[in-house]
C-alpha cells in the first residue's frame, strides 16, 4: 500500500513538474478537486480526445458527433431522473468531522481483502514456479475462496441496500465490518444520508425572474434531446450512434485521488440507438469494441478488466465498467450501459413531443433503445500518464525516469538538439524544426549537455530526439534517438519526417483495433 501511495505521489508531482497538470487557482491555495491542464497536459488531453473521436466518428459511418451546450432546460434533469435520483450516500465521522461516501468506505474495505488475495497468489506463484495455474489456485485454495466469498457477500448486501434505499442497513454494514475513519481511526459515525450531486446555477439578471438551472452532470442528455434532430437532418438509419465530448460537473462528496474524481471533468460519450429487443447483442458488441480501443494503445491487457454492475442505475437493464489498474488499484475507467428506452420516453413525457423513429422497412414507429459508452477523459489521461511513468536502472547502473506515453498521444513528438550552440549547428536544427512543424509538435533545445537534454525529453515523454552534430555539416545526416529503447540511428535529414510519422500516425494505431 505504501509503495502504491509513493508511486501515486510521484505521478502527481511529475505531472506538475513537467507541465501536465496544475492545481486550479493555486495562488489562492487551490480549489478542491478542480485541476488545470498545463501546456503538455492540454496537448495530451487533446490527443486522447482525437483518438477517441476518430475511433468513434471517423471510423464508423453510422456514428456522427455533436457538441451540445452545457446549460440545458431544467426539465431535462427532471426527466432524466437526476433531480430525484442522482444522489450519493454520505456519512460523516462525528470525531474527525470528515465526510465520506458510505459505499466507497465499504468498497475500500473489500479492496483490502482483494489485496490479501493478490498476496496469496503472488506467494503461490513463487512457490509453484512455472507449474502455477492462477485460475485453478483462486478457485480451490481455501483461504482465497473464503476471502472472495466475503467480498461477494458484502458487495451483494451493499448493492441490495442501495437499491432499496435502505440507508440504515448501509450504516449497519459499516458498523458490523468495524470500518474506521481512514484519517482518525474513529468508528463514531452519523446516519447515512442522500446527497444530490448536481451543481445549481441561475439564468437571468433579476432575483425574482431568474430561472434555476443545473450544470450538466453528464453529456448524454444533450444527445438524447437532439436525437430526432440528428436522425432527420443526418438521414440516419437505426442502428446509429451520436458521439460527444465535453465538460460535466458533479459536486462530489469525496473528491480525492487527483484527477480521478473531480468536480469539473470531461466525458467522451456515445449513445447508440437500436431496435428494441436487439440491445443485448449491441451491449456485448460495444463492450468488445471499447476494450479493443483500450488495448490498441498497448498498455497491457493485464491492466484492464470488466466489472459487471451489482446495482444498476435507474436507467439501465445491464451495465459494466472497464476497470483499469490505477496506482491505487483497479477502478472504473469507462462505463458501458444498456439504457433501455428510459431517457427518450422520459423526454417524450416531459416535453410532450414525440421522439420516435419511423422504420421504413417494417413500416412502424418506435422509441429506440440505447446502448451507451461513457468514458472520463481525465481518467483516461490518468490511466495513460500513471502507466507510462517508470523509473529504470540502465545497464551502466545509472537511473532514468521515462514517461513512456504511446507515441501517438505524446504532446511533443520530437526535440531537435544541436550538439553545440555554434558552428552552424543551430541553423540546421532550426531548418529541421521549420520543416517538421507542419506535421508535428516539435521543440528546440540547446541548453546543457546532450545527455541531460535526452533525460529531460525522456521524462517529458517526447518519443524522439534529433541531434545535429558536426558530421551533419558534411553528410546531411542526423542522429535519431528513440525514447523507449534509447537506440540511436543515423539517418538522412530528408528521412526524419517519415521515420517519425511511422510511429505517431493515428492510422497505424487505429488499425490495431
Ligand atoms: N452518461 C453515463 C455516465 O455519466 P458515469 O458512470 O456516471 O456514467 C461515466 O460516468 C464516466 O465518467 C466514468 O466511467 C468516469 O470515467 C467519468 N467520471 C464520472 N465521474 C467523474 C468525476 N467526478 N471525475 C472524473 N471522471 C468522472
């Protein structure tokens, strides 16, 4: 646990030191759970967004993208159920005065049991060596089976209590498990209460005519209310999808874990409209498709897993998360939800307008069912950033910190480095920059010894360094150094662009899906 905490602290400080993420309003001591993306962070975030958008919109002829407003008519949120049901169960500790999400306290308790399982697995793997069969071990080892049963029983009870709004039982569960305040160790808890997560605001100048609005807590509703406009103007035939990226706002009770849980964040959502009765097959297809997208980035299949929901949201008939192994353990990265016809029907009812699709072949109208994929852009950022940050011991015993970002997403693709600041080398370096900048973000760096400059670019995540030396004056060639392997290649200046392009072109990465 301490090792995980250290790694996470390192991620946060590296993100600041290398211009990726700053605390919002830092000069005023910051605003809790709100962050600013710095010069490199904004580029990485944009590249992740583009990678998602291309995979969704450009690669699928039956998916189109929109950009709806953050502010929506307030009835939207009544219809969607957010006014009545977008709550988290909160609990306060009477001694420390700290506030927690009651369900998260229980889930964290289960994570600790899960860590014990992992420890047993590691021990056994060491003992049995090559003959070790993990699946067999976890299904037959008495201690591990016992741990797993305990987790399942606790989560099933939590799910049931939340579904039945039985908050007294959630408190009883916390007490039975003897869960203590992680800060003070106190077990002196208040009752569990519901807390609505939407931020309110007002539209209009005068107090008596102002209209109460909400900042959207999800981007999805902007898609639902535009469903028929897009279908008609885009002549879309079911099945078809509408994609969108944009800000969402939630007044999270427990905002911690850096950009994992923020009060202002960005979502990348896609609503796929299908014929009623076909939702199950589309739900499975989108689960598979989204996992392929993740795996195409090459961050290791072991870092992902599916988690089927015990407690379904008010709009869903099936739901699963894609979880990622963050520095603090496996946690939700993306949700895939079969949302039925709940939203469209609710908007029909509240607006009095029909939101139906006319199927020309079947000659019938119906309200489509929806399968949604919903991923937090900031969480994806954290997954990539934390997974990429590694400390390495090199063959000569020296250490280096390297940010192994997938090259396609790296904010800066190459650094151009004249070996020294004279003899015409800077001029050649500048000429190379001027050519490459039409295709990629490139930077110029002439300060310090070249070895230090390499290390600086490794830590910033730049996949290529291009060094101009005295031989360049004679042979028109430069050295390309690859960040991950540290391999150095002597190449013609005219070939530099295509060598970089081969590694960073989105086309090649998307083809891995
Ligand atoms: N439209 C469905 C929906 O919003 P959700 O599971 O509440 O579903 C989807 O959110 C995704 O949005 C999550 O999987 C997560 O990646 C991201 N997300 C949710 N709350 C967040 C928060 N407070 N901070 C950062 N990302 C968040």
